[in-house]
C-alpha cells in the first residue's frame, strides 16, 4: 500500500511558510550565516550576506513567522 503525506488542517500555513523559505536564496543565506556565526545583529547579517538592512529585516520577520 502506498503511504500518503497528510498535512494536518492546522498546519498548511506553517508548511507553506517553510516551503517559501526553502525556495528563497536570501533567506537560506541568512539561515546559513546564523548557523555559522551564531547570534548576530541584523546589521551584521546584512553585511555578511551583502543585502540591504531593510531587506534583511523583512526576511528575518518571515523566518520568525515560519518558526
């Protein structure tokens, strides 16, 4: 019997946010920098990934919402 992936009714938005992050180069870059360097300020992240600070702040907000 083939096993089916079932997404709980209360989870589609969370899963959608995670998939969006996995499909975003800049967000993945931010996650990698945080994994490599630990806790950093948004400005430090922006400098490391070469993205403007407002964009980094927006991406960080999305990452927080995704959990």
